[in-house]
C-alpha cells in the first residue's frame, strides 16, 4: 500500500536524523572527555617577564638618556639618593664607633681567610673550643713599617711571577721601597695563589714571620700594587678620616654585609703625609658596588665623575710611601 510505504519512509528518515544527532552529541562529549594529558593546551601568552606591563608613573621624571646610554644607566647615573651617616641609617652602635675610632672592626671568614674591609687579612683572636662563628670583633692594630723599607718576598707555585715582578718594578722605579728575594729573613711576604680568581688579599703592614699576599688568577699587576700598598701599611683612600669632605656616601645602597668596607681608618693608616684627597690613588674604591656599576655607593662632592685606577701608583701614592719610608 502506498501510504504504508510513505509511513515507513517517514519513520526511516526520522530514525536517520535521530542517529545523526546522537552521533554528533557523542562526538562532542568525547572531545571534552579526553584525558587531561592529551588535551590541547590553552594558547600561551608568554612568560610573565615578557608580558607587557603598563609602567607606573614616576613622581620624578627621568631625564632622557644620553646617546648610547640606556634609560637604566641614565637613571643610575643621575639618581640623587640622600646621604645618611650610619647613625642616621639606624645601624648598630658598633657602626657609630667604627666611624669615629676606626681601629675596632669586624673580621669575616671568607673561605680559609679572615678578612676585614674587603681585602685586608687579619689574624683572628684564638677561638675558644670548636667555635664556628664566621664574624669576629677585632682590634686592628696600627700597621708596622718594614725596617729600612726592605720587604723580603717569595713567590709560591701557581702565582704568575710576571705580574708580581711588574708590580715590584713600579715600587722600585718610583719609591724607596725595595722588595728583595727572601734569604733566611725572619719577616717576609709570600705571594700565594688564591682560590677565587678575582679576589686578592693582604695584611696591613708587617706582621712578623711569614705573611701572605693572596692573588687570584685574574688579579692584575695593578691589583698586586694595591695589595703591596696594604702590606706596606696603607689603608684604603676612601677610608680616610676626611673623606666626607670629598665624597657623599649612599649608605642605603650598600648591603649591610658590605658597609664595613667603608668605615674610616685613622690618618696614620690612610694619609700619613697629610696630602689632598686623591681619587686617582690605587687604593681608592670605585664609586659603585663591586661587580655592579649601576649601584652607586658614593659620588664626588664637586660633581665630577671618577674612574678607578688599578694600573699604577698615583703621584700621591708615591708621596705617601716615600714620606713614611724615606729615612727609615
Ligand atoms: Zn684593598
């Protein structure tokens, strides 16, 4: 019967439409039910550090950088942090003592060495028992001069002798100091290889017996000259008692563990000849933190920039050495 075929055909069509819809629904369900590890990751927008961040408006406008200078460099070079004394910074009372007395200081254990002011070796007081402290208060004694300006020395294995000889030559050329090969001398310097390539150390003045000048593999002839100056008894130029007349310190830029490097030392250790402040001294620190030129720790009060001299004795270095040692 035709109507029966029509009915069957209609039912068949509805069944096919229903099956198709069910298939589509199943396919949709199957996609969302995939195991997590196989699902497509959402589109990444890049690491946080690379995302565009709307800068916060600055209260003080930053000058446009000079040609060839980045904004960061321009900002660091022109920042004008307030100059505060250690007392104003709220540092411990000991720091105020260091500022005025200069002979009381702290020694830090740096590997196998006890060090103060960054590169001055000290002999720590006898430790009681198995004390494991790595910071000790010490009383830095006034440095002792080498009799007749003669410094016997040896060079240990592992030290580049050319750098040492070049440094010695600088003293022989310009000063009354004579470094001579050690020959049963009771007091002498041994140039010793250091563990850290960029660190060099020296005691301040003659210690009695053997004393080390420790030189890392990357220490230059200028660094050796700097350390010999310490061995002769001279402290850092930036530690002069009168340095605040010449530089403005940015104490809050200096990490607390580094502040000790900027304490003042008496004139007998830093300016015995009573000379003008010398930014060109081989014993003058740079105006920035070691290894970070963007963090300024001091600036000249006259506004002039200054470069660190680590190549040769300056005129005042020579004059200081000859003032102390000429005639000894
Ligand atoms: Zn030094």
